C-alpha cells in the first residue's frame, strides 16, 4: 500500500519537477531574449544618429581627407555623448571625464576643421 502511494507521489513529484523545469526554462529564455532585445535596442538608439551622419558622408577616395573628415565626425559624436553624460549622468567621475572629453575633442575638431579648410580631396 505504501509502495503504491509512494509511486503515485513520485510520479506526481516528477511531473511537477518537469513542469517546474519547463517554466523556469521558459522564463529564463524570455528574460534572456528581453535582455538581448533591450541591449540591441539601446545600441540601436545610441548609434542611430552617428550611423546616419556617417552614411551621409561621401568618401572621396583621398585617404588623408577621408580620415580627417571621419575623425572630425567621430569627435563631434564624442562631444555629443559627453554632453549627454554631463546633462544626465549621476557619477561624478564619469561627469568629470565627460567634461575633459568635451574640452579635448573640441580642440581636435578645430584642428580637423583647419586642415580640411586648407585641403581639397585629391582626385584618384
């Protein structure tokens, strides 16, 4: 009698464990998928503006000119990101780093502007 009850209990417990395992697996898969989606959405949102700016640039084929043009855009985006940190960031170290980045990158942007103004892309 006890062995019959024990077998029924074991089957019920095994079924419960399997069901619990399936639920845990489904939840963990869902959470992982949501985290992956959120990460990719966050990446997409932060990179959209930069990608649009870079796509609008036409490469000239002049390595030096293209380098200066792309680095200038890279620094402009760095300044925008740093300004966002200064505006909304909470960590004092990150805000201080962002302020240094704005100062340094604005100087480099001015250097690239000066170089670009003095040079035309060389035809290939």
